[in-house]
């Protein structure tokens, strides 16, 4: 992906194991800024809403670091 300021980002999904079974654990999202090398993880909760999705961000998360 390319940001409005022209920086290239790689956005990907992280799948995890649960009780030894591959790929059924919690999933997360990550954003990797290719120029600076910063990686930001976004935890994705397994909570279903009828009007959107639930995500959590770290308190130290800053878009300006990307």
C-alpha cells in the first residue's frame, strides 16, 4: 500500500496456533514501513459486532513513526 505522503507500507495478517492446532488461534494485523523498517502490530480480537470490528492498538502506537 502507499500512504498519502508516498511512503510504501506492507500490511499483512499474522496467524497463530491454539492448543497445538495450526492457524486457529488469534489473528493479528501488522503494518511494516518499508523505508524506515518500523513494524506496528494491531491486535485483532475475536469479537463479532453487528456494526463493525474490534481492534486494539498499543499505547505507544504512532502513525508518525511509520
